[in-house]
């Protein structure tokens, strides 16, 4: 392929921007800044609060560990919103987890916000080979898109911990 052909091909494909999955994110978000929030589930279950300084591993049904999160959106109701999350280790950007789910933003009363209808389970361990997350600061990022258009972004940082004396967690979350 000649250089000119390659340039024409790339121009026809359009610009790719990096969302949590490295795909296109449509440029500037359509929602106002802060319209999408990422938070932890309160210990009593349900209420969203900002990510704490530390998150503790929650055992999963299949033997791994995860962190339950909630999303809050202050925007008009909308069906079929794709939420993509990406978790990286803070010190070097190593990928720890990524995933997506599609949810409908149900109508809410004026002045209220939509919150995900239950915890969003973000799988953390076992980690990829060589990626230790125990005691490490993790970057949690989430984007919301609809038909390829970026609606909103949110992020937070928190240090990941296993429960005290949980040797199994420490072993599978240490890479």
C-alpha cells in the first residue's frame, strides 16, 4: 500500500479515541461534567458514596474476588446505555479488569438521579499473571455511551485490600 493510499484509508476510517476499552469514545461527553458518578456501595446496601481510600475484596460465587460499585446518572431517561469499566493499577497502568453492561436509564422525578439497580460487580481477582493488586492503588474508570456517542465519564482511585488473615485472597490477588 502506498503512503497516499494508507493516508486515505486512515482518513476514511475516522479517528479512534480511547474509551475504557481502547475503542472510540466520540470526543467530548454529551452529558455535563459530573452527570455520571462512580461510587462504592454503602455497607447497608444500596446507597452510593464516593470511593473510599480503601476497598476490600468481596468473595464471589466462583471463588474469585470483586469490588461492588454503583453508577449514578443525573441526565434524562434513556434506554440502552452501554457502561464500560476499566480498572488499572495506579503505579504502572497494568490492566486489572475490564467489562461492560447495557442498562436502561429509567425516568426519575425532577431533581432526582438514576442509580444502577444493584451493585455492579467489578471482577478483580484472580489477577493476570504478574499483576499484584493487594495494597495497590487502583484506578477505576467508567464511560457511558449510546450508539458510539460518548455520554459521560467518571473515575476514582482506591487501594485494594484483602480481609485480614485471608491467605486465599492474598494468593490469587498477587499475580
